[in-house]
């Protein structure tokens, strides 16, 4: 029996000495009857073989731990109070060098058992998880959920104080951030966002809440001394700070940002309402040319509601085939005969009246149904063009958003196949926005379409991010000079010279040249005198007409007299 008892005692001693937890048992007088080495290590911060805790008063052990600096006065007092109460409980103590210890206290039969566990790593992991749940890891700013939580708390606190005060929400957005990501890479874009976040935070007072809602969108909440002038000054300062070039990987990157903001009274608003209105103001700032800021106006809310109604109507119009096409002729400058027509979508709503393309096309893009609209235009235009004289083609505009999918080529080939139209009678027009936003995809898709014999046209040249590289690398067969050049061609020598240089460049690259927006005979003669323009388009030759009238328009333009070079051009 003694041997068995000795064996069990040895095993128990081994188990206690190798435990990762501290174990301590106190008798009814708070004297230590059992304690392993881990208990001394955790409470006293050291393992001294000359110190024997058994039989000692637990209070003396705690006092010793305080004298060693391993227990703070507050932690020591909390531990002694919990033991003296004699109830089952748990508490977390702050130990030396920042470690944390969870103490589980159990009282049974006039004895108290303490289990001590080092939970430092667990707490750190929980804090990391909590941080990840609340903060954006890229910028260290509160994420959408935590920012919203903070704003709700601040609004509730103000409302509980029964004091109405002005509050405001501002949204800051980096202009053309997608282009930065696509051209310089996402790692560079991430570094840029981190710099933007720091500059926003450094520009604002500490009592202002800043968050990142996602992407390149930052939100800012104000509730101290808020007024219209203050918000304008803050917006100006922020945009000015963000315009300063940002050092990233041995290069200086310049960006522009836009901001929208709204001011409200704390007792009559909530975050959802503030965010919606600030977002509408940001939308207006973007529409004003970007790089600027705008305050919310009541009209914006009205416009938004009307826009939502138009979205519903737009989807219905596409589903019920309520749209139509009008065609504007493209005229050969030398023969003055129609060589083709540009297809233009038209929408007449029974309640809202005629809705211009400048409104419904951006709505279709915003809704993500622009490709449905493009597909309808392609199929309708090619089908109707197939009934025209064989030498006359049709041009269809393709949106930058169309290239975000993989069906542009499918739509074009399907329209040609179903209509039976020869590929060389179809032209696809793209603007420079396509080349900026979707260059890689557009380059591949346009090359594939061109290989089938379809013409590729660069539209509105001279109004966007003009680049000679685009003209050289992409399969353009025609370049259309924007109407702004035609407007001033008779009064501004600079416009005439620019048009002349663009035409010469196009000829060097073996491209046809069309000038848009020709409205007067004087403009026509000035353009003709350049000698390198192939085609013209504009109201001088008629407004866009429906399919039923295109035949008559083509015939009426066929009898126009051929232009002769002006005397001024001859003498030059």
C-alpha cells in the first residue's frame, strides 16, 4: 500500500510540476496547502528554488509578488478580495511585462482552489480578430460597420443630451482610381490608398471620425461646431492635401479627388439619411468635372427619386421594345453623297416624354444593363441597314462598360449573322474613355472584331485622354474629330491648325477622317480646304431621322453640288 501511495504521489507531483497552468490550494486560514511551480512563476514572475510556498499565508505570497513588481496594487487587491469572498468566480489579472493571467477560483469544503492560466496570446489573438472585424487592414481606419457603429453612438449620445446640434457627413472619393489600379497595378493602388488615408486623418481634428467604406471611398463625420463655411474649408483643405504628389516606389503619383457632403440637425437625421445625401452630393461633384466638392441640395433628392423612376422605366422599355433608332448621315466631303449613318438610340416615354441619350445611357450604365441596350442597337441597326443601298453602312457606339463583360464580339457577330449585313458595312465606334478604362480588354476585342472586316472608329477624338500610342497600337480604320473643333474652325486659327494636324496624322496612319458637328456652309468650306478630311457629319445635312425617312434623306443628299476649293485655299 505504501508503495502504491508513493507511486501515486510521485505521479501527482510530476503532473503538477509539468502543468502549463498554475494550481494552488488554500485551507480555511488561507494558508497554501498545495502549489505547483507554475503558480510561483506566474504570480511572482520568477521561480526561486529557495522559496517554498507550502504552509505560507497566501496574503504574504501576494505581498511578495507586489514587492517583486509582478503584480500591480490593483491586481493584488482584486485577487485578495476574490479569495476572501469565498465564491466561485473568475478574474483577469495584469501581470509583469504586459502578460495577462486568468484566475479561476473554486470554493469547496472550507478549501479554495485557484487555477491560473496565462491568456496573453489568447487575448492578443482575440484583439487581432476584433481589430480585423472593426478596422480596414490597409489604412487602419474604421471599416463601414465600425464607422457606422461609432456614428450611431455619437448621434444617440447627442440626442440623449437633448441638445440639437449640427452634424455633417462627407464622402471623399479618388477620381479615376480604377485607371491607377489597371495601369500601375493593385499593390501601387493599395499604397496610394494608405497615403490618402493618412493625409485625410492628418488634415482633420482628432474629434472627427474617419472611416473607409471600401474601394477608394472614405467617409468623414463631424459633430463639433459644424457650419457651411467650415465644411467648405475642410473640403478645400482635403482636396488640396490630396493633390500633392504622393511618393510611391521611387515615383511621384498625382491624383485628384472629389468630395460630397451634407449637413443636418442631430435630432432629425440618421446615418443612412446622411450617407445617401452625401453620396448624391459626391455624384454631383463628379458630374461637375471631378476634382471638386459639392454640398447636398434638396433638388438632388428630387433628381435621385426621378432617376430611380427612370431606372424602372428603362428596364421596362428594354423588355418591351419601347426604344427606337434614329440615323444621322455621314457624308463624303468630295462627292457630297451619303456613305453611311450613325445609329442613335431614342426613347420617348408616355409619361416622362422624350428622354435624351445623355440621361438614359448613363442610367443604363449605372444599372449594369448597358450591354442589353448595346445588343439591341446592334441587332436593330444591322437589320435596318441591310435594307439600304449596298454602299451605305451603319455605325454603332459601344460603351466602355460593354468591355467589362466578354460578350462584345459575340453581340457584333450575332447581329451580322442574323441581319445578313456584310461586315465591311458595319463600324464600331468607341471613345477614348474606353481606352483609358478598359484598354487591355478593348485592345483584344477590337482586334478580333476588326479581323472579321468590321471597321473600328475612334469617336470624339480630342476631348479625352488622347494618346498617339492608342492610334498606333489599336486597329482603328477611322478617326472622328470632335464637334468642338468644327464649331470654332472659321473663327479660331488654332482650331483649324489642330484639325489640320490631326488629319495629317490620321493619313500617316492610313485612317479615314470624319469631322463631327458641321452646321454651316462656312464650316464645311473651311474643313474642305484642309484637303485631308474624308467625311463630315452634322445638322447641315439634316437632323437624325427614323428608319422610315432615311431613304428619302439619302436621295435628297445625293443631288448636292460638289464643293470646289476656295480662292483663299488656292492662293495659300
